[in-house]
């Protein structure tokens, strides 16, 4: 048995954040990441800490070596023998090659055969007299490494290199007694530009080791890039080179042992990169970051050591993998703090906007690019493509750190950097307001130049619309204000809406933010299938969040909640019949008086649940179905005597008589929260889309009169919730924004209120949004909109009704019929057999003769399906929604069509309940008013003109 180990790795691993990200809620271990250990001999593949995860790419003539096994243990040891000595990423796969071979051939094989993601290198060229001129050289191997990072062997990979142990070796001017002043001793090939060169610090003091090589390299560039633990000062910090413990890790034969050097620092970084890569894949739809992104994140989050800013000793500082992973999660959650882009020509500029809130203590921006390989051994500047980073504040411009190679111990200053492919700007206590971050292609002789940009605050990209930016900032604020238990405001309802906003933006329940929220919701499930305490409201919102995940594992909870909601709908179960004004409504819970607010949420939940569970939605004519019952209640909340049988609706003396607006509830003489039975905006919008959810068509008089009320009472300023008394107009303001947006979208309205209601509403919301991203209706405690989490939820859900769907979504339209099929997108472009103008659309006829239109570049808005009968017959029309290859919705309509008849079906694509929400209207005969550009051609050649009334149905007489 080996002697009890001294556990220095248990000191270095937590120092760089490894323990934290291995534990909950991160739970990272490097799974499915392949790391090449390119070292002196083979890694011991029988060691208990590594067994089953080591592949020899070659059998080394030098056999199994202690150095390579030690390095592998720091990266990947799983602590089977001693848990305290586990490595940084205890589930990674190690691919072992010997440095004695041809580097390019072996890297090529490791990439092709094993798909390596990271290459860890703890070796270098030995520089000693009389070859001291090699120190700091950009040699052919450095050139090759730069090319490999850039993908020359078929795949971009991150390459990590030890920084060298040359500073106290008593050679080439490095005095072992004066090791705190030995600069410019980085040995080849570590001066490569695109690799991550790692210096070594002490694990117990964060101080600089006596041996770690310092820059600059020959052309003045900064090396090392970062540092990590490579030794321990132990109890002799005044002279740590002479004694002390080292880094303890795996050695051949199921043992552990101590080693020190930058050879031990580099695998700390390699293992950290494996954890970062795993988390990036988990949170970014299994996409790999660029090597420049990994490098930028490590540099951006490094703990500054030595002189302020970067220096030739510590580089940008000691790595902190927890902060790097947090930035990855920030970016995934909403915050747009990582940008991968490119510049393609000299002088091209990319500008990004940052809103700096008051009280911000630091603005930090880091730019890294994988540069084109330079020319080896020419003694000249190796930078090929020169990008420049500039921060433009409200009153001044700021430039990146620069170092003076002729005075290497001097602190960093700021200015234009034309030698490094890493640039960083740090602004302490930045002035609040709008900042511009500019990436300038100062000299790009070898286009296209990709770059990675990382920021401490969210960045608005140039092609990001103002609405997208508002949503991004709002989600970012929610992300940073989520409680540890996953909730917002300790409320199931508010938490459900926040989760829905993230899901509508394209996140999934695998996202940590969403997952915590979903777990909070599920933890607040009641025995009767409901959720929370305000059971109708919170159950309905919980259903929307669960449905929006499209995760079948929640179907039981959704179905139980559906049954609960149907059970508490007011009907014969409450001892009333449909003559009662309460009939069909929903209150705050069982036996709680119903109102239109609770009803609208319950109806949306039922509609969503039926679709997710694949249940046939009851017809509005089915007297036993929830839509029929709800229509009764909704109609009795409308100031419209033609459809409201309540006595108060027929009182002509009322100010709101027959104006088409809606109130809170219709029973007991009617009640409006605006006073009496006065119509008001938020309930009118709620009434409209509640009718639509029950299957009432847009052309129905109740819907049309409600829309007319909104048109007559909203001046498109969106300053108030219209209809509320003066001085109270801000009541339910954000609630109104949400209900109005849903009503307009569900009725396919763009210009009813004004030329573009959505543009005006989104502008208003942008004006109301605080700099840190939240909304709040501070004066209006009524409606709880003084709670910023609630107001922010409402604002985001309003904005998302017209936002483009997320990526990896598509819609299929399938027609089984002798009719012909044409599909129009929101811009009027079409897809029909042999004639397609919609981008990303395809038209095919399958083996069964069905016509299928696939739309892969979806837009938010109204799609229109047109059928033209080629003979009398039946048809079946199906509209399906997909995300990442999984079907999320399907609706089928069956009917008949006559020869020459046109029928239409409108399809709404939106983000109301998940990133892709599709509402489909039942096909109806097309009217002349629906075909403004139709050309009417007589079937009788003797007829020279045809007079068609505006409501005539187009039948066999007409063709296009």
C-alpha cells in the first residue's frame, strides 16, 4: 500500500474554483470531453484513478512515465484511491501520445481518430548556452501550433502549454540567486500566439514561483497568458525554492507523488477548460465555443496578481474556473456577455452597445482572436491581423492595457496595442449611461478574422433590434434576481411567468435558471393537482410554464392541473345552470366567485394543456365542454346587449352602454375595477383573447366590438390602462400591456389601434425599462405591479408575442386532398408546387400523394394557407410545429371543398407558450375581400366583365 499522501492537489483544486463547479448546482466533471495529453511517454492506463478513460494513441518506446501520468491525474483523476487527490475534470477521456513523434502527424491522428477537444502540453525546448538566442523565439513549432488552434487539421481545438521553468536554471542569463528579476525567458514553442501559455504560482500563497518563465517574448508580446498552481511555498515562503511540498497527483502503479513546475500548472488549466467546454455545450445547445472564446473567458475572469492589470510575470492572473463558468451561464441565460463574430476587411468596425447602470464598480471587456500564423524566426512582429478594442463612454474613450517590453517590470499603461492578439479594457467606476464597445479591423490582410468578445455587462449587437435588446436586458435582470430556491418573489405565479419568458426566448428546461424555476413550481404542487395558494391563477401559470418546456415527463402534472381547472369551472357542479351569470367562469379557487382575469389565465392553460397532451379540444358548440361554458361567462362580461343577457347590459343610461368593452365580472349587477360597469383596457383585451381561446372567430361580433373599443380608447401612446378613472390610469398598466399584445396578435391585427401598435408599445416599454433591465409600476401597489419581478414578467410576455421564434424551429403544413396548396408567410411571399419565394421553404409530394410544405425560417406573425379545389372532394389539413426534431404541436382539420372553391386558414406563429406557439384557424371559404389582387376570369368566353359584390364567395367561376 502506498504511504498516506500529502494532499496539495486538494489545496490547488479549490483555489481555482474546481471544487465549486464539481459540486451542485454546477455538477461538472468533464464528461464527453476528449483531452490529448502530449507528454514524455504514456499515461498509466491501469491506475485506479484513470482506468477505463485512457487511450494510448501510440505505444511509447519510453513506456509509462511518471510525468505524463502525473499530468493526467491533475486533469482527470477521479479520486478512486484518495478522493482529496482527484483532478479538475474527473470524467474526461484522456488520449495519450508521446512527444518523441512528429507533432503535426500525431495531432492530426488524435483529432481524426479520437476527436480531441483540448491538447495539454507540459514540455518545451531546452534552451541553454550556446543557443540562448532561441529564448522567446516564435519558431516553426509555434507557427504550427497557431495553425492547429485555427483548424488547420480539420477542427479548432484549444491548446494549453506549460510556460516553462527557465527563470532560475542558471543558464542564458537567468541567475538562480536573482530569480525575481529574470525576464524574457519563455522557451519555444510557448511564444505561439493562439495557445494558452500557463505560468506557475504557489497553491498556498498565490505568489509567484521561483522557476516559472516570464515574458516578454522576442516581439514584445505578453507571455504567460495566465497562471495556475504549480507548486506550494509551504512553510518557507521567504525562500520557497529551497524546500516545500509540491503538487501531489497520480503516479504509475496506483500511487501518488509530488512534482512541481509549470508542467503541473498547465493541466490545472486543461482540466478547467474541459469543465468550461462541458458547461458551454450544456447551456448553448451543444455548440462548442471557439478556442478564442475559451481563452477570452479564462483571461477575463482571472484573479489579477502582481502589478495592476497584466504583466510579464502573471499574465492576466490566476485562473478562476467558477467565474468563467458563471459567465458561460450568464450568457446562456440571457445576458449576451459573450460574442463570437468576425471582421472581413481593413477598416471595418463592429460596434456594440452597453448600458452601464449607476453604481457599477467596474466595466471590463476582453477581446481575443485566433490570429493567422506568423513567420517563424524572422525577428519581426508576429501579429498578422491587427484588431483594436476601444470603449467609448459618455464623455471619454478608453483603450486596452499595454506593456513596455523594454521595461518589463513597469506596470501596464493603456493605449493602442499592435502586437498582441489579446486586448482588455478595464474602467473602474464607469460613468452611467450608454457606452459603445468598438472592435476595429485596423489591419486585416488575411480576411476573414474571427474574434471573441467578453464583457462584464450585457452587450447589444449591431444586428440586434431594440426589442430584442429590451428582452435580453429584462431576462438578464430576472436571471440575476432569481432566489436560491428557484423562485422569483417566492410566488408560483410570478415564477411561472418568469420561467415562461425564458422558455419563450428559446431556453429549455435543461437551462439551470429554468430548471430551478420548474423544480420550485413542482415543489409547490398540491394534492388536488393545483399549484400554489391562489390556485386558479397560479395553477394556470404553472401549466403554461410546464407546457412550454415540451417535456413529456411533466405530462402527469399538466393533466392533473387540467382536471383541477375543469373541475373548478362554475357549472352544475357548483349548483348553478347556464342561466346564472357565474356559469362558465373561474375564480381564485373552488367556490370562489369567478372573474374574467382568472378566467383568461385558466383558458390559456386549458388550451395549452390540451395541445401538449394531444387531447381533442372541445368544440365551442359542445354544451359539456369548457369552451362553451366559458363563452357564456365571457359574453356576460361585455358591454354588448346583443350577446349579454344580463339586465345591467341593457341599461341605456350607463356611460358604457353597448360600447363593446369588457368588465371584471358580469354577475350581481356587474363589476368593473374602473368603477361601476365601465369598460376598461386590460379586461377588454382579456375578453377578446379569451373568446379566441374558446374557438370564437375573429369575425364574430363580440370580438369585433371588443377590438373597436380598443381602437376608440387607445391613442397608441400606451400611457395608461384606458378606461380607468383619472389618477388611477396606471393601475394594472403592465397587465394591460400583456393582455393587449395577446389580443392583437391572436386577432392578427397590426394597424387597428395605429399604424403599428407593436412598434409603439415596444418603444413605450423601452422607455419605461430601467437601465439594469427591470420594469416596475412603483406608484401602483394595486395589482402588485410595484413588485418589479411581476411587472418585468408582464412586459417580457407582451414583447415576446411578436418576436421571431428561436432557432431550430420549423413548421410543416400537410394537405391530403385533390385541392392545391399555397402557403403565404407574414411578408406575403409564397410556397406552391414549382414556385417558392419563402426563404428556407420546401414543397414536396410524398408517396401517399400528400402535399407538404416545410418552413424552416419561421417569422412571428400570420401565415396563410390557401386551398383551391380541383374537384369536389374531402380534405385533411394538418399543421405541425417542431423544435430540434421533436414535434411540439399538431392540429388537423377535415372538411370538404368544391371544384374551383378557395378556402383559407390563418396560422399564427408566436412565442406565447414556448418558443414556438402555433394557433390555427379552421379553414373557411375565401371571400373577395380576402383576395384583393384576384383576377376574375369568366368561364363563359362570351362574358366580357363580371361584377362581384364584396362578400361574394369565390367559387368555380374564378381562377387566379
